[in-house]
């Protein structure tokens, strides 16, 4: 039986965390409305592939009652990992790409699965939050670029790195990490570029060292998404690359990776247009705030971290599991939210610290040696050169 029949919940942001929260609450008979700034689900791609972890992303799929639906989009055969040197020689390879317990899934497919599991009216599109107004009764009124909504008892900021809800709880803003990704993609890789398909393997290929990195990941539909990663000032990419000219970006990348073998640089030669710069930002490890009635955060809005640990979406989905469970179980929803925050602050510290440390290791001038030693020590079933 629902313990909070009168509570009105708004979730800002239709990412994996916000949609997971809405889905689990829906199963419990607690309605929530998701407000998303994008005009419709197909406005933009949702990014590349990610792996879901036991105890977080996979746990959330189970709690959301979507285990069967997830099996239809999960890629268990793409869990492999390869560490290569700058000439393309394999230093370490996970031998059995299908034996792991962290299945890959394309971000767009994950979002579509969650959207399909919610009533259409649950998600309101084209709602870019402009202002949150506190009401005299303690509730909240939402003002969007187009219209208003409310009142709501609880507003959950699941609106990502540049959350519009966070400033009402915390003065902290994401800080530039010193790392910039240049993203590229390769379509139909198996048929058009079989050598690159073999290079990447069934999962992820990684080249580290000299303070730079190249990552290429197998996505669904024979697509490769890759990143050239640099430790540079925040404005470096805008001055180094002419993103209006993909041919110019391609040439500049080849120059930046001069001395690397053709096996690696052919990734740039084969890439599609266009290229995209993605500077990496993060909140401080241990970011927290003083509880405020009727407001909370989850996912990147609460604990934005670098992508090196692969924990971002998993942590967001675990947030959703924990918050939903407390809202369902506790009679006092205000206390439930406060408990969620206290537990979440403690839970995500290790993941955030691990992500920061992984970035420091992989982007160091001896990243290759450090990563190889780590893989040899911790990876079961791997084969090293």
C-alpha cells in the first residue's frame, strides 16, 4: 500500500537515473512526472556504450522489472578489453569477452528501454527548467522556458553535470579536470574496415602513454566510437582544431599522434565527420550539501565524476534504487530523502575517488606501464604479451 498518497514528485532530467527512479516509483504506485529539456527523444544521440555493474546498474534493471527487456539489448559478447602499445602491439587482452558480468549496452538503447516502460504522459518533453520557486506551504513551483508546472512536494534534480537544481543545495560547480576528449566514430567497421574491427576486438581498445590516450569502443550495429584524450588547458581544443573542417581535425590528430603506428592512426583516417570536443568536468570527491526539504539530487547532478571508472550511469541508477526504496518504505518522505542523501554521500566516495585515480594513472607519462601492471594483477583470464 502506498504510504505517501499525497506526495507530488517532479524529476528534472530524463537520463538513466531519472527514468529509473520514475519507473521504480511507478511500479510502487507512486506517480512522478519527469521534465526533460530536449524536445523529443531523438533530438540527439545519447552517447556511446557503457557497461552495467552488479550492485548498481544491473540491480536497478532488476528493481525496475526490466531484466527480460534488458537481455534483448545487452551485449555480453562485447566485454573484452585490449591494451596496446603505440605501434598496435597487444600488451594485454581479456581472453573471453563474453565471460564477464558487466554487459555492454548502448546508451540510446538503455534510455529507450526505460522510456518504453513508463506511461507516455509521465515524461514531459521540451521543458527546460528556468527557475524553482519556493511556495509558502513548503512546496515548489517550476518555471520552464515554455510554461510552468506545480506545485510539487519533492523535486529531484537528475539533470546532469550542469544541473539547474544543484545551486539551490550546493555552491559547488563542476571544475575542469584538465582532460579533453576528441570524439570520433566509425560506421560499418566490420565490412568497411576489417583491420580496425580486429584491432578494437570485442569490447574496448586502449593505447596509453606520453600523457595522451586513444580509446576505441565497440558499440552496437558495427559502430566504433573513439576518443583521443589530451591533458591540456580547457581552451586548448578550440585553438588547436578547426571543428568546422573535419579534414583539418583529422590532419591535426595525425600530427598530435605522430610516431604512433598506422594501426592506431588509421582510426582517425577512417573516422566519420564530424569530430566533437568534450572537455571533462567533475565535482569534488565527497561533494555533499545540507538537507533542504523538498529538494534532492541524483547522478551527475550530485556527484559528477570523470568517465575513467565507468561509474557515472551505474552510480546514478543505484541512486534511483536507493531513493525509490526509501520513499516506498518510509512513512515520513522528508526523512526518507534525508536518509538517502546521507547514505549516498558515503556510498559514492569510493567510486569518485577511483575515477579520479584512474584518470591520473592512465593519463600519466607512464600510463601504459601502470595500467599493464594493474591488469596483470587484477584481471582473470587475461593474456599479456
